[in-house]
């Protein structure tokens, strides 16, 4: 069920504390932590604490929570002192999503070329 923790979800386990992560910010509704395979000097993931399978599902099922995630990307960028940065939501396996829990990548600290992939 949307919003409910999933036993097999890596990010749900980070939210409940059973898997460690380097947390940089936490609110009532979100957690932000460093990516274990960074693709830029700053690479932080911002996730909703509630489980939603991807960004599209999050936006459809909990638009207020989607806004919280976006707000936190700005807070992360501010704390990391990023003048420019990229926010990435991979949605679906063909786009590179490997964890089926909505998450935003905050990437910065170097030039980011376009197109990205």
C-alpha cells in the first residue's frame, strides 16, 4: 500500500534506522543522506519517509510530500553551499532507477554537462 514501509526496501530500512547512512538533514517527512556511489563532489539523496515507488507515484499520491522533498533539495544545496546544482528523479528501470522508493538526487560541486546520459 502506498505510503506504508516495505520490508524489502533499502530506503525504508534507512528511514527506520536498520541500515546506516550518512544523514545530512532530516525533517518530519524527509531524510537526506549521502549517496554511497557519488557521481559528483556533492551527491545527496532526498527521500520521503513514506514509501512511494517513484517520483510519479509520489506526485500523484502525496503532492504535499513531493513538495517537501523538493523543498529539502534546496535546503541541502544551501547547506552544501552549492551555487548551482542538478536535481534528478530517475523514474523506471530504463531511466536508471534501481531503488523503488521515490528519491531526488542533488548533484553539484562540479560542472554538469548536458545531455546527462
